[in-house]
């Protein structure tokens, strides 16, 4: 089954404790991205990757890092989480040649205390 | 930068009736895609309908249809014969070919029985 898998689905952590949210897709998609969803703001792009070893900032990259060492994986790293990073996070991927549709993961609810 | 505006934070509709959700966007591009996504309480992002800007014909998917007014930069979603399962947050989104999605703030749709 074609899917984008995020883990964990829920995470509660404390300020300053490094964490990683994993994202994996089994569709051989080149383009992957991370969004955060906040009330009244919709979803905003954090980082994206056009292909392996190619990443770039989205609209709200501060406080986040990403890496793309393999085509299927695109982890989101919070090196020193802060309460303002409490949010709902989505990973998404786009197939090559059909760039008008995005496949979303199920979301990760993160709370930073 | 492209922006997407959903001016209705909340809407209500009686079961079996019709409701229209509004969306306007701002862009200087001529070729792009527009989407409506549904987000139920499960938080999953579900694609409802998409419209390609170069197509004048309004997209339709069963009970869901859009009114796409390119000159006015308007993209409203009409839900006919509303059902309890339609209750959700609805996001309007804009995408240039191959690039990120820009989302509106969302509209919560409540369906009354």
C-alpha cells in the first residue's frame, strides 16, 4: 500500500530535549516536505527536499533541521525544542511527473512543555 | 508571496442541504493548481477536489463541486446534500507546479441533524 508514515503520532517533551520525527514514504517520490499546522494559520511549510541530499527552507524553518540521506526518508529534527514549536506536524511527498497532488502522513501531535 | 484567504472560520449546515465555503487567493502566476482538503477529527488530510488553473471547466467530485473564478481569484467549494460525515475542517490550498502548498486558515464545517 502506498503511504507516507510518520512516527511518533504523539509526543510530549520538555524544552531543550532534542527530538526527531521520522517520515518515510514507499512510493519512490523525489519531493518531500514538512508542514506545521497551527490554529488560525493553516499549514505552513517548514522545509522541503527536491531529492536526495537536496534540502531547502520553507516559510517557517527556524528551530528545525532536516536531512535527506535516502530517497524514502526525510526526518525532522528539533535540536532544542521550545514551547512555540508545540504544533501538529505533517510530512508530505509528491510523485515525479504528477506534481499536482501531495500524499500526506497521518500527522504528529507534538507538545513541548 | 502567494496567499490564500478563507474568510469563514466556521460554517453550519443542516443535513441534506447545500453549503458553500469561500476561498480567495493572490498570485501573479497564470498556471497553478487549487485544492480543497478535508481534515476530520482524525487529523488526516484528505483531498476533496482539485482544479487546474488553465481549465475553465469547474471540477466536480460527486457531491462536491467548485466555482472557480480565475479573474477574481476565487475558488469556492459547494457541498450538496450535506451528510454528517462531511463535518470537518476544510482547507483551501494553492500550488504552483511542483512547489509547496500554500494553505488558508481553514473553515470548520458543522453539520446539524
